[in-house]
C-alpha cells in the first residue's frame, strides 16, 4: 500500500524508529494514489528509496522513477508559489538528490550499505556503465543531469555484478542468463495447462506452516494498531 496518505505523525514515528520507505512514483501517479511522499519523507529525516511496484502496468524502468520522482516533487513545491501568483525563485531539489534516492538510498533500504552503494575498496564491485553516442545523451554537459533527465534502460552499455560481466558492449552475455531465474528447478516441469489451451507457470508450493505464520503476523499487527493512541 502507498505511504502517500500517511500523516506527519506517522512519518515522524517511522523516522524515529529508523524505518525504511520506498516510493514508486510511476505506479502511484497513474493509479490515483496521490503525490509521492518523497518530499514529506525528506522533511522528517527519512531516506526515501525508489521502486517500480507493478511492472504489469508501468515501465519497470528505474531511470523513469528517478525522473518522475524529482519532477513531481518539484511540481508539488512549485504549486505553493503558483497559488500566490508567483514564479518559484529556486528549485530546491536537483538531479543529484534523485540519483541518491535511486542508488544510495536503495542500498540503505536493503540494509546493504556496507556491501554495495559505492565504489569503495572492500565493497562488492557492482558497476553499471551508461553512455555511447545516442542522441538523447549528446551533448553531455553534466553527466549526472544527463543520467537522471535523459537516460533510459537502452543506454546501459555494460554491467558488472560482484566484478563479473553480465552485460558488455550493449549485449547480455549468454552465461549470465540463468535458465531458472526463480531458482525453482526446471520451469517446464512446473508448467501446467492454462486457459485457452496454453500453459502457465505453477507457483512453487508454500512451506509448511506458512499460512499460519501470515495469519499470526496479521493478527499481531492489527492488535498493535488498535492499542495505538490516535492523538499521539
């Protein structure tokens, strides 16, 4: 569920408890969930990260999430000036803020800042090279500005994960393509007839006690919610 409807006291509590917050600008905007909570989260000291939520109805492009998140938050802040018949004197948020939400804050949300996030000795060598002579990247006056405002997934030239090439010169390497990306054995063995005579992927069986665990967690969360002071 979107955090855009959270009240200030809720965001304050999240910040006090060092909670993580992920925002899906594209999905939230097109599904009528209100303005992404990025700016309000920042005001309370949270470190919002970015995500795509449902790629069945949005692009699944992290470049788009950075761009949309930045421009929508700018528009939200600018609207206060426009309501007074003024032009905004400055833009408070910039492309480096959006890049931070998309990269550094993502590592923070995953609890992996000590392992990834930056090219630092001792950390995992995860590297994405973006560039080339595509029209949307020329001229490149400011690399960060170009990355956030103009780049897209087609501009990803090289990718290394833990120092291993998985994409090079614009092409995925064959050995980097897992035959079973879900780690569930032979996918064909799990396919079963679906509607219209086709075949669809059968979900993996749930581990013993999984449903009971979910029901217990839900009951505990509801009980905790009912004991909260709504005026706090």
